[in-house]
C-alpha cells in the first residue's frame, strides 16, 4: 500500500520526517518497504499561461507558444497538440532542472528560440501507470487558473514523500490512509482528526428516484446507498488528481476519482451506477444463476455460477459484488443521475469468485480480507461531501440502508500479570490501558483485570493473547531485552513413525531406489486401468466436490496407479531403467456418502522396470524388513489379483500379519499404461511396518566354531513355492541352520514337464561346538524325507 505522507498528516498531527514516521511505524508492527520522494530534482518549474499559439514558420508540426510566466513573457516551441490559448500549464524556464538531472536552457528550433519547455506529467516524474490516458501524449493542463509564476512543486503535491507498506492479511483496517493515521496516532501520540462529514444542500427525496434495494443473499451483510442528481462528468480538481497519482491510482473523471479517493482514504470499496441505465431503477443483490453472463468494466464477458454474488437490476446482472462493476451501468460522459453503493460482502465469496475468474481488483483485495461494516455509511457520506464540494452534482435527501449486521461489540478480559509473563517485561497496568486506548480500545478495570471493548474495525483481535500483542507492539518489541532460556530443556526429535520412515528411505536409497512424490488426487479412470472389478474395495473412493479437473477428481485408495503412471511416463521418455519408491497416503472412507473424515492409511509403494526381476523385489523387501527387525517372514502365492501377473505375485506376511503384495504387473495393466518392459510393483502397509519394527538390536560374539555347507537340489511340481521348501528346511534345522540361499531354479529337458528343479545352499553352524558330518547328514536326510512326503519331491543327483 502507498501512503502519501501529506495525506496522512491531514488526519494526524505529526511534525517529524518521513524517515522518522517509517521507523516508528516499523517498530510498532507496520512493515515499511520503501520511501519515495515525489520531487525528483525539479527546480524553477512554474505556472504559465498560454497567451498566443502560432504555427512554427519553418516546421508545420511545431507550435510557438507565447507564455506569461508571471515575471515575464517567454516564447516556447512545442510539438504538443492538446494546447489552447488561455491554458495554464507547467513551464520549465531557462535554468530549470527536471527529473533525471535534465537542465533546461534556451534552444534554437529551426530559427526560433525556445525559452524553456512546457512539461508533461512524465517529464515531471510521474510514471506511466498513473498518468491519465488523455494526458499521456501531451502537455499537462491545469484544471483552472493559478497564480502565474507559482512553483508547481507544492501546487502539484510534488513536495510529498510516499511510504510503501506491506500490509498483512489480518490487518485490512490498515489498507487506508485513515487506518494508517490511527496507527501513527497510537505510535507517536499525535492527535487524531476524526473524519467528520457535513452536507449543505440536499434536495428532493431518494424514494422518488429509485425503487429501492433488495438483498436476497446472506453474503451481503450491509448495503448503504444514496443518490446524486444533476451530475456533471468532468476532470477532477487538481488536488484530487495529484493525490491519487501520488497514491498510485490513475485519475479517470470526477465521479470515479472521488470514489477511488474515498476508498483509499477510508478503506471501503465504493461503486457508482448510472441510475438511468438500471432496469426498474432498483438494485437487487443476489446469487448468480448457473451459466449467467456478465461483461465487466474491463470489457471481458464472464460466465458465472450460483456461488458468485452479483449486483443486478430487474433484468440482468450489472456488477460482480465486491470485485468489479459491469459495463452496462458504468458512468459515462452522459450520466446525469448516480446511485452510490457502499456495501459489505462475504470475504469468502469474494475470494473464491476472484480466484475462479482470475480477476483481482483494489476492491476484491480489501473485501476478501474482511472490512468493517460501519465503513459503508461513513464512506458513502464522504463521497457525497466531496461531490458537493467539487460541484460534481447535487445530493438527493435520504438514504437506503439494508443492514444485517450486529451492533454489539466484542469484549476481552486481559490479565496484566499474564501480559507481563508473556511479554517478559514489567509493564504497569496503567501503561497497558494507555496503549490499548491509543489504539481505540475502550477499557475498564475490573477485579484486577482490564476489560477491553474491541472496535469494529479490529476483527483480527479475538482473544487475550491478541490484546497482549497490541500492548506489546506499542511498548516496542525492540525494547524488550533478550534473555537466556530458563527451566528444564527438552530434546526435540521426530515422532517414532517418522524415524521409521527416514530409516526406510535410507535403506531403499542405499539399494539404488529414487524417492518420488505423487498427487493424492487421481482420475476415476485409474481404477479401470488397474483392471479392478466393480466390487473391488479400491473403487469405494471419495469424489471431490470442486476438483481441478477430471484427472484429479478422486482421493486415491491405492498408490499403484500413481507408480504405474510414473513408470509409463519415464519409459515413454526413453529412460532404460527406473527404480522408484514413495511413502504416501491412501484415503479409505469410513462410509459413503462421506460423514466423517476418511482413514489415512500410510503405504510404501515400490516400483521398477529394467534389468531387475521378481526376486530383486523380494530381496528389496527382505532387506528392508531385516534392517527394521521385522521377523518371521513368509510368502504366499497370489493368483486372483487382476492388477498382477497370476504366476509371479506373492503376499508377504510376518507371522500371521499381512504386510502387503508384490510381483510383476499384469501384461494388460502394463499395456494400459503403455509400458513395454516388464514392471514390478510392491504395495506394503507402512502402518503395519511401524507396528512390527523392532530396533532393539542384540549382538552376539563372532562364532568360535567352523560352519559346514551342504547343497540340496530337489525336483518338485511347478506349483510348489520356494518359501514352503525353506520352511521345511528350517523346521528340521535344530537351530543349526545359519542361512539358506536359493542359488538355482532349473526348467528344461532334464526335468519332467510342469516340474522344476530348485537348488539351495544350506550353511550349518553351532555356537557350542564343532559340528560333525553325522549330525549334519542326519538333518539333511530328515529334510529330504519330509520334502518327499509333503511335496512328492525327488532328490536330483
């Protein structure tokens, strides 16, 4: 927000520099971005009157102007086309200096001496974004007669400084000159000038000009309106134009400028409608119809829905409430009667509509933060005062005020001892009261506490801590001495599940996987692409009411689709091998339609394609589980999951607890994601991993006695799982089996059809003594006999 210092001083008595104002307001909580001087080195530029204009005898495109500058007559050559005899203009006399250290002297233009220069607004230092459109290519012409020879710097308020503030979203009351004047008054103890409005010439009755205001939505809390007749649309007086330009706003015409002026002054966005162009001569505030069209002042047609608030007449919508007016009711040069709007709209509705339509304005910036409803009447009355003062029209007697706001004010009890404890400084009770009252909180003392009535413009102050902060910032947080920490210190650390998560990530990254992050919202089509049947539990998903698009319209119940999408996208980009993992959430609804929040189930999703196979995925999971202390793993063939290959998929258990599923992706699913290479996915219940993790690692001494190795190869049916054979081996191991390694699976001419040969290397070791061949051979024989009995296995020689 831009704050012209001279405008600020209209409301608060300050005899200090702009730098001191900035420093003081910064210390009291207002963040200053910059200070800019409007006078960028202007000297000897004065008011002059054009007495005569002649065409340059040697140049058709140049004019020779005879200028009366008060202390003499000057001939000035110019190429501007917007001048007339009798105009009052800014003249840079010989010896003058313009912004940019441009020195002005006497110059010869094709045989005619130009004694100085006529100035445009840009040449006086104004930026293009605030210069009125009609003045962009010409000399600035004053709005009326001014004393000839007067310095234009004070006349055009170029002797002003402008402070730029960053206003935080919780302080919309500071988005105005008067709001910052309140802050300055409280900070510097300067006397605050309350805005007082008086009207001298009200005529007729408002009800004879309009058929009223009808508010049909709760999103409009107040609508205050007045009527002005005999309107004369013309340029604003110089003081309004220069004030607006200093504040960063381009002047348009007197009616628009006055509403903008008051918006900046008091903080209430205002709008003026051409009353003669309103159907039925009335205003209706309502929700828009779905698909309703409205062309806004920027000449863009907008398509609305029932969540938007519109200002309408009896026929059509004529404005977007709190954002921008409509083209059909804008003020034009022919406007004669104006209806003024000072309204208060729901911040939520304004924010959502503004965001949806990508349409932000000065009005929406204020409304979406929340504005004091009391500003509606105060601001409209101030507009009427300025209209009367500048001769822009005649104010009609009477108001229409549709007010649905509460008159009661919020009170908060502040405990001084609590304030002193929180702030860490001993502030007397009377000082706390003084700070609050300087900020316009009405206070009373009661039973050792301070009861504060919160003013209507401070909607951000809701609890005792807010009041303490207000007292603290006026005391000055910079005045509070830094102190060392006291009391028992605690050590902060990650929650247990986050520690496990970090450990799993480290393990997987060590194996060679890359962490990925995917969206929690997926398309309903994803469940079809995974070949899931209609009755699959994954299809019981939550659909979003207002999604970004169809591809992000449901909350995922599985992470497999995200991983498949990622693998397919990488293969299509020519990546030969991808190893990826994600620890994310699946959202499982407790009921449909949704009544309570869904269960957020944390899932470990692992995926890869390339040179690796099913057994690499199995080894990956075993490595993770082993390092987390998850014991007693077992595997069970899974043939009925339509997303996975029926012969290369397994469910992994720890004892009787199901941890998840892993295996090769079904060829049809891979084809749905345009994956040509074999791909492998694991989906593991991470919450179960956290429950079963045992990081209490116990060490034992290195063995004193040697190990013995035996290889065993058996021919079994194709359906027999390797894990089942390993269970048999361990069951006869008598705690002597140190490790089992599968080192070969053979299918070919040397074994029968539908059979396979599986070969294991078994390491035996005792921690109590040296093993003998007889002991190991006895175990081996029992293993072979049990395999023959259970699986009809044949020892392969």
